[in-house]
């Protein structure tokens, strides 16, 4: 996607959006939202090239400045989510390397995650039962932590709004589990309609709203088929994402 320089209130940039620490007081770094591991190798390489000052400006990948401690604190859960997605899409915890080379490599190098996914926690609903006979019982807390991390990052990146408090809800579900009606509601976006409240002047979202190419039906695509997100901010701040056109997520902060 094209990089849009933002001009939101600089005071908002003073804190780590995850822990609220003053950025100036601690080591910090740029954090990609979503994590680059969810994107294809080609897209990751293009993004890295753009970050280093070369490449096309359409290769920009969204990123925010966060404290180093938070940044590294998410790695293991991000890795966990990546393993879950690979296993689900490949339909196995031990995918055939010929059919699913990337999944096979990732899952082979994460044996501990694979072991934990083989255990069925007490009383937990199988989230991927539609892929019988393959069923996974992922740790929903780990997945929710990453969904929340991404939602905070997207909201901050697009509308310049730091959301320190816990959201009112975080949900995730395979897209195909949604009924046609639910799917329609999920795909609908506030930004496709008349907006009661405009985002802060100078935020990236104001630029996106004027650029039909950047946003299709209210969704911002980081990489087609891999990751897209949308943000609503009038009644509540609602961040929706679709990961690998498989997992639908929604995080909501009521006003
Ligand atoms: Zn932090």
C-alpha cells in the first residue's frame, strides 16, 4: 500500500499504544502491523526494501512506533497465531512439504507449538471443526492478544487514536462460519456510508477517504488474499481484520 504521511496531533505520538509508557523515556522501535510473517515472502521483501529507502512507495507496510519491551513481548503469540493459521490452511500439524512448503517449514521449526496444539484443553470449543477430521483447539487468549495488538496498531495508524483501555469486545471466527447475513454485516463498512463523524484532520484515514484506489468498500488491503482491515469510529471504534481470507476478527471500543 502507498505510504501516507500523517499530520495528526504530535502529542498523541508520545506514548506506547500498548502499555502507555512515554516513548521518549524508553528504547522504542518500529513495529509492523500486522506482523510481516503473515504476508508473503515477496511482499515482506518489498516492504523491507521500501523501509531501507529503496523500492516503490506502494510497497509500504503499515507500522507504528512502540516501546521495545512491548514489541518483543508479542513475538511468541504472533508466532503461535502463524502456526495455527498454517496448520488450519494446510489441514494438518504435519503438512506435506511438497504441497505446503511454507507451512511445513514453520510447523517443523515450532515443535513446542505443535505439541501444545495437539492437546485439547478442557471445555474449549473446537474452533476449526469444519475441517474434520482435522480439529484444532487453539489458545484463544494468545490469539486475542494479537488481534488486540493489531487493532490498536491499525486505529493508531489510521485515525491517530491511541486506545489504552481494554476493548469492550474482541472476537474472531473463520469467515466461512458466518451466515450470509452475518457476513454481509461484517463486510459492510462505515466508511462506505455518509459519515457522521470525520476522523481527525490530517490522519491517514482522511487521505484514504479521498482516495478510492486505496480503499475498496471501506477496506484497506495490506496484501490481497493475506491481510485487510477496516476501521469504524463514529459510535464506537471498531477495527475489523481478515487474515488470509480465512479468519475474521473484530475489536470494539465503545465510546
Ligand atoms: Zn509498550
